[in-house]
C-alpha cells in the first residue's frame, strides 16, 4: 500500500539551454514551456513519478538539448 506522499504528483522545473518553442508543450506531456531570463527555456509542471521524469529527460536528450538543471518545486 502506497503512503500519501507516494501518491502525490511532484512538480518540477527543468531548464534547458537555448530557446524551445511553445509548440512543443503537448509533446512534453503538457509541461509549461517558457523563456527564462537568461535566454534558456524552462519547462515546469506536475510529473506523476520517477518513470515519467525519466521519460521527459529522455525526450530532452532525443532532441539534442543541453540539460542545465532539474529541480523539484515545493508547492
């Protein structure tokens, strides 16, 4: 039986180098895509579990994007 924490989705902020067009939002499972202040791109939103997080990171890798950071966001 899962505990309460395990059932909750976690929200993440993922930063990649360069500009990623907002049209990719659906491909990234609905994560919000926005330009960062530093010319990079920030993807943010709920990710259901570690497997889903790895899936997002794999998509970033498949696009040849440079991953800058992955941070959980406290709600």
